[in-house]
């Protein structure tokens, strides 16, 4: 069977579909260059050329997650505000996974948001997490105790050992990165340390679980067909989130995000840094497509995920991208 030609981001770049916009003359509205960059990025990154603004249906998943939260003795009030959001992640990113795995992914996401929003305020709990785990001591936080004793071991039921290892190591990195982020907000950023923003982001963004969760198979197949994309895949999972969060964060006056950190270390404006991240993301998407071109099954899984990942951001009111893309 002949292989279908892969239309890559580099094809789009060579056809002139992506243009660096940050060096254009300043417009009266200071956010208009940001809007132009983001519209341009979405147009190039989406194989469909445009994205629907409809969130996935999650009623069935949410009902199962509520049962699981009760079974795990997790206090619902401590995670409820992220319930809809986490269900949309599991259903939106992994619609073909079995329900029990989507429930597990949803509960993991709830814990990740809980740590990011709540436990990050008590950094000593984060600092002690891995030491407690290694020493067999209970975690002082009951949700972290559930994570370490119940939720993490379940991953091996669904994935090849190396994939399960990577998912759980990614969780360790997330906890380390969240603790790191708390001390970098007021840190002076040196131009001689240009890789530091990405170092922190790769840890704090928790990309590894979401990347490895994608390649589920009932046989727990080995990771050989897709493992080479992981360095690029982890970065673009973070970077697309950073790119598509930037508009909302600029409206809110936030300046402690990845784009601003990159701007400080590179000596560029935030708009120029955003534009560069967009271009680097598209190039990595191109490399991933080329790497997976000899495995059509995994290429299809990846390409369908990217459509859903972009759609998740554009369909969720949190990011305010509907008003950006439609002009409303």
C-alpha cells in the first residue's frame, strides 16, 4: 500500500502561510500584534485551517469520575472546581481510550491542578514528596498520599513499563517544577542562561504524562515506534499551551509566564518572543510528522491529537480565544 504524502508545517512555511509578524510596525492597539500572531499560528498549526468552538460532551465520564472520587475517599470539595475542566481534557484529548483509563487520566489531572493551585502554597510539602515516597513514609497531604499509593501504581496496568515509568517520572518532574516556579517569579533572569525558561517549563508543565497517555494500546505495546518524537512532543505540548494562553494572560496583566521569561533571557520584546516560539513550535510539529511517517498508525494518532489539542484551547472559555478568532 502506498504511503500518503505528509503535508508538514515546513510545507506551509515554504508556501508562505506562516509569516513572522513581530517585526511589523506597531499598531495603535498594543494587543493587535498578539492577535495577528495567534491567528496566523492557529491557521498554520491546524490541518483543518480552522477550529470548531464546541467542547466535548463529558456527562458520562463525569459521572464515573464522581464515583471514583468517592471510592478513593478524596474530598470532592477540594477538587470540584477543576472537575469539568479535567473531564474535558480526558474526553477531548483521548476520546478512543477505554472509560476506566479516561477516569484515571481525569483524576490524575485533578491532582495536577490541585497541586498547582493549592499545594504550591506550601512548598515544604512538595519538597518532601519524593523523599517520603522513597522512604515509604505517608504524604502529609491526603490527596498526594492517594496519588503515590493508588493512582501512580495503576498506570502500569495500561502501559508498557517504559511508558508507565515516563508518566510517573513526569509527575515527579511536575512536582519539582512547581516548587521551582515558586522561587523563579522574582529571580533575575540572565541572558547567559537562555535554556533556563525551558528547563523550568518542561518540569512544571507536566507534558510527559499527557504525551505518553496518548499512545495507549490494549497489548501495552512497546514505545519504539514513537519514543523518538518525545523530546519535540513534550516541548510542543507545553509551548502550544503557552502560546494560546498568552492572549488571556496579557489581558490579565500577567508577566511571569514562559513567553515573558523567554523575552527576558533573549533580550527581545514579549511579542517577538511569542512569534519565535510559534515558529519553533511549527518546526517541531514538522519534525514529528517526518519521524512518524514510517508508522502511519502512530502518525494518525498524533495528527488527530493535535487537532483535538488545539480545539481544546479554542473551545474553552478560559483562554478567550473564541473572541480572538471570531472578533466577538
